[in-house]
C-alpha cells in the first residue's frame, strides 16, 4: 500500500456528509483524499445525519471553534408514537404508544414552548462529556446517566409536512441545540413519544447558501489525479469570517499585528474583527476596544 504524502493545505471544504459515517470519519476520508497535514470539523453531525459539515484544513482550523458556535438550520423527519434510547431511528425501542389525532393548531401549540430561549436536556447518547468521558460511552456500558440540561436558542420551527404519525420540520437554531431532544420533547408534549427518523443540516452561518461537495466527487477527482480541481473546491479561510467587521491595515501595521503588537485607530469598529493586510489577505482576528485599540487574538500564517 502506497504511503500517503501529506502536505500543507489551507482552506475550508463544505462537505455534504453522507449518512452512516461519523463526522470524524468523514473528516479523515476527506483529509486523506486531499493529503492535508492538518484538519478539523466544525461540530459533530450524528452518523444518521447528512448535510453540511464544514471541514477546516491547515490554518483554517484556527477558526473551527467560531463556526462551531454559529447558527444552523436542519430538515428533520420525525416518527411519532415510538420512543428510543438514542432519540433517533438507530436506537433501541423503549416505548410505543398510540398517536392521538391532532390538528395543525394543536401541533403549533406543542411547538411553541420549544422555540426561543429554552432549557434542553441532552440525549444520553451524545458526545457531551461527564467526568471526562462521553455520555454515549457510559450509556453503551450500561451506566446510570443523568443527562445534563443547558440553555439553547431555537430561532424557529416550521412544519413542512404533517401526517398521522410522521412530521417533517425545518429547525433554525443556535449552537448546542440537539434536534433529537426537540423531537423527544415534542413527542412527550403530544403524549405519544417521538424520535428522529432522518436529519439533514442545510446550512451553518456564514455558509447559508452552501455549494456542498460529496465524498464521491472528491474520490473521483482523486482517482483522476486532479488535485488542482480538488483544491478549487476549497474556500479561503476568510470566507469563514465574512460575518465579522473588517479592519484593513497598511503594510507596516500588518507586520506589527503579525508580531502580536497592539495598534490603535479611533475609526475601527469596536468588538471582534477580521484583520486584513494591504493586499487583502486575512492576517488574523482581533478585538477592538472602545478607544480603538486593536489587540491580536488569532494570527494566520498564510
């Protein structure tokens, strides 16, 4: 077997993750196809889930945490009447109950408490850690688990389809929201239980109209030896910072910023900013205080 010669590669890939793979497994497949030395993903999708998984290579891994905290949108298929231990179709059935007849008005009334700023209990099969160990490891071992609750923000829930025992919802939410938990809690509100049958992530800010790439597309280009076409699929690091105000520095200022020095300009917007040099190359992230003092936070070696 030929040993892969990994290389320095910087950029962001908008991967259309297939079902059946963990986020990390999908990342490792893409990283090997690109021969990228360094890579990271921006928040796990369950193996059952498909859709947008931004992958960061090289220097772009420095902003993966920022993308992890961004707003996201999902299409979710929900089966009513069956509760599972994972809150999705891959789990063991715990309870089956009849599904009551309910109108669109009744459904919206059940959804209303699940929108806005809410307190949500995580699934016991989740990557959240307790005592340094993921909950899913404890659950598989049979440990008794008290899943933690946390505050999340659900911007909106739109009903796309309503059938007797099935729903399809579009959910727009903030970081840390579990769609499986929303399905579980909705099922309990309707008195019959529920679980996720299908889940697709549509977008992650700032990539709200993503041109996603599949692993099959990457494999085809890799098999053809067309690395130039593969690299053309990568977005620049700066594309992940499009939601931040931009500060443009002259050459001498950019050099000082890259050495970690602070700069001041009363005209710079306060808050976190993306910092660019005179050639338009992003050099890092900084924080500007109310006096116009720019302090470097992350610096990019591009």
